[in-house]
């Protein structure tokens, strides 16, 4: 039976937990913030995009630290702690791999025939962000909340075909 009650192993466990949370957070926080059909404040969106941009390197460093710490803790840990280490490492590895894949594209589905409401009938909150396109007398407004899900809208504004992206 192994003992893991020393000060050193507590410190290793703390570092392991912090590195694991950093790695997992770099993947899950942007995915949580940028969810379809939900209001996204400019500040939260900036945070999500900044984390998403830094996630490939950040998760690689955090996963490497986790691996080293897990190897050190494995030898001095009882079975139940080894199970915790293994489960955490699976999540860490998953996060490190997924941070290198543009998983947002899986959520986005282009809209080829958008439908619009008159401004007076719109149920948009006054604080909700929109993207607008105008050619001549024809104007379209695309709510960011919808664009965050669909990512691309193929539309005609006046007689001009446009691909609106977000």
C-alpha cells in the first residue's frame, strides 16, 4: 500500500490540479462562452477568442506538466488516486487534442435562404449585437447570436449576392 500524505505530494497534487484545470479550461471555456443561440457580450466574446487562440500552445504546455506530475504521483498513490490521475489525464489529453481542431466549425451550419422580420416585429434585445449590410435601399441585419451558430449566411442584398460570415 502506498502513502501519499507528505507535503511534497500535496504540492504535486495541487500543481497537477492547477495544470489540469488550465488545460481543460483552455478548451471548454471558449466552447461554453460561444454557444449557439445565446447572447454573447463583446467582453466575453473577446475572452473566448483570446483563449481559443492561445489554447493550442497552452494545452500542450499544461498537458506536458500534467504528464510529468502524473508520473511522479503514480508511484506514491493508492489505487483510488491512480484512478483520479487516469481520468484527469484522459480529460487533459482530450482537451489538448481538441484545442488543435477548429471544433466551432462543427457547430456552424450555413444558411442558404435566410428569412427576415421587419424591424418593428423583431424580438431582438436593444443591447444585442448585429451585423448589417446595405446596398442601395436594401438593408439586412444579421443578429450575432444567430451568426454565432450558423457562421455563414448566403444572401442577396438588393441584386448583389453576399456571403456574410462571423
